[in-house]
C-alpha cells in the first residue's frame, strides 16, 4: 500500500488482518499524529461523570498532546492543553483531582478553572504592556454529546454533530 509516497506497507489479502509493522513503525506513528490526532477529527476525552462538579479535573492525551479537562466554576466543562502558556510545563500529572484554581508547579503561575490567568509571582515587575488575558490556558474546541466530552485541536474540524452524523442516536443508547 502506498500513502502519499511516505509509506510502503504490504497488506494481507484478508480485510481483517493488519500488518504487525504498523504498530511499531515510527513513520506510521508520525502520520497518525498528523492525520488523526492533529487532523480534522474529534476525540472523546472524558465523560461528564468523571468531572461532575465545579473544580473537578481529569488529565488525558490526544495523541502525544497532554490535555486537561476541567469543570469550571461557571458549570462549563472545558478542555485545555495541559501545558502552562509561560514555559510549557505540564500543569497536572494526576489522573483526576479537584482544584479551585490551577497552579503551574514550575513558576507558580495561577489560572482559574475557566482558564484565565489569575496571577504570577513578581507580576508587579512585568512590562507595562503585559496583558493577563493574553496568557490564559490554551483551550481546545470541545463539545459534549450525551455526557461524552469530545475535543479537537484542529480549527478546520467540522462541527461535532456533522462529524458524528447519525451516530448520536447510537451514543444515546
């Protein structure tokens, strides 16, 4: 099989057999990251039952990107990159937890459960043109369907209801 000139894989004649090499080849993995996890796809990352109350949080991955699912103090569940916008440090390493704010373990920048930057040590010494609103957590597009929370990092991904098409009824069941 040939894909965009990048992969040369010999597929068995039976449709239900997968060549074992696709599970360990670095070139296949890179294409999966590009086309699936960073592509125009929605990914289920949580169920509302995992973050039922304001302040509840869960960590997950979309491909190799760590994400943070947070039930905000406003009742809305959001999905953020699990990465501080200051220096990129992973914010949470626990599988699940509860917090009234999110604090970076590296430089102690603090964020609300809505993703807004609340403050940072030494903020009084920051340049006068520093705008807190420019340094909030990076949110991914996210939507819940029947309690399942989906997220995508690709702006070109179609709306979730279009993407799921007629499978919403199956999810409901």
